[in-house]
């Protein structure tokens, strides 16, 4: 019996050592807890729905606040995740390295992270919010983690920054896929909920910077539509696009208002999306790029975004690389003060779509912080 207890103790020590080795990666630092002076949360938005006696609250959005020991930046930064993701994207990488939340806290920002309504810690009501979708292993491997071997777009083979094989069975991939969750099938429902909840969030926290990724790019635009005076800048990493259609066989229609499925305020005003007159480019701007759909003639201007500085960034190898320039061109045409950057042109190479958790994630974050430092004025 003593021998069995000794073996069990050895196994326990070995297991504990393994856990420590996995969580204390080189360069990981002390973790978010070591940099945060105050951590709290609240729910933004939401309303009671249903008949008397059966009412529930719906549409509320989980918001987590992390404050540094010394606030050195004039405005907080709100990190908004994309489809199938939650705020865990920003907390640390799947192989245990420092995430963007910790990085921006170290730069002196108060950081807010959200779980979109009907996602993660924000309640989903199936009879109210509608159906969900879930990304399969194969979709994640192809689009996010192993595109170097599986991707079919021209830039896919340039993907070198994922920390591991990017395929099922690799510990880093498995840790990442474990974080994936169902998200709303309806883009209209998602944008409607986040526009309301995001506006309520800004009403509470005051002027802020929005940092959006992928699907959340649309959400940044509609939050700015709701509270243009409270959005100081938008950093949009590979926002959903291109305008008016998806980059897929037969160019299925999407985003009827160019960069949103919801109505946007244009000048001159429009009563419906049908009043936007557009045309497709005769030829792409370069090799490996798609042709863009832009406004024809004198372009209407996007009213809410016309005074908000925007950085739209795309990585070297992402499936967005063939078309994010179209979103940028459309927004510039519509009067948005936007800077479009390809990270490869700034020496940041090999990234895919999930740049915030790849091997050089802090280099990418540093570029974003540098742009904000030059752009944001107290």
C-alpha cells in the first residue's frame, strides 16, 4: 500500500510539473493577473421580451474590463472577436504565450473584451435569436491554421506563423479548436444585436478605440453608426468583405449596404440599398487580387465614419489577402479617413487570419499600437 501511495505521489508530481511546463511558456511573462490593477465585468444592453409571466432578458453583451496599474493612454481599447470566437482570443495564445489583452494593458490602455450577444457568456435564446452555426475541424484547418498546405487562394502557401502543424491532433491546434463556439447564423441578427449592445457599452464607458477582427469588422462599422461621437478610432483586422458579395463561387450577394447588412447613413441619403449604384472593376489591381465592386459616378459618403480614423490591415497569407483592398477602396471612396496596410509591406510576414495568436502576435500588436500612438490625440 505504501508503494502504491509512493507511485501515486510521483505521478501527481509529474503531472503538476507537466502543467507548469505547459503554462509557463518562454516569453509568457507573469500573465494578465500580474499586469492588472482592477478586473471587473458588466453586461451592456439587453431588454425584456416575451409575454407577461414568461419574460426573459435578451440581447445583453458580456463586457470584461481590465485596468493597468498605471493608465497612460487617453482612451480605452475595446477588443471585439470574430465568428466562432470569444474573448479568449485576446487573453493568451493556444500555446500559452502572452495575448493582446496583456500587451495593450502593458502599454497603459484600459482594455475591454466582449463576448458578442448570443455567444459565449452572453445568453443565446434559440426562439428569439435564431439558429447557430459551428465551424468544422476542416474549415478551421483550411482557413486559419494549416492554409499553407490546405488553402486554395494564391497567397495561402506563404503562411508560416501558426505555432504547430495546424492540424487535428497537434496540441496547439486542439487547444485552439477547444475554444471554438457556435455563433449566430444570421449576419443581420448579429449586427442588430451588437449595434444596440455596443452603443450601450460606449454610453457607459465613454469614448473608446474599437479593435475588430474578421466578422467583427462589420460590428465596428455599425457601432460607429450608432455612436459616432464616442468612437475615437477603429483598427479593423481583415473585416468581413468584400463589399456587396462574398469571395466565393458565383459571388453570392452579401452586405447590401457595402460594408454592412444593416442600413447605413449615406450622403446624399438613400431610402434603400437599391439606390447605391455600383459597378465591378474591369480588371484587378494586381496579381492574386479580385476585382472590386465600387460606387459608380459621384460616390455617396458614409456619414458616421467620415470623421473616424480607420486602420484596415491584412496579413500576407490570409484568405482575406485577395480582397481586403476592395473594402478599403470602397470606404475611401465613401469619404472614410482610412489607411490600408498589408503587413508584409512593413516586414511582418507569414501571418494568416488569426494573427493575434500566431508566433509573432506581439510584433503585429506593436504595429497596431504604433499606429494608434500616431493617430490618437487626447
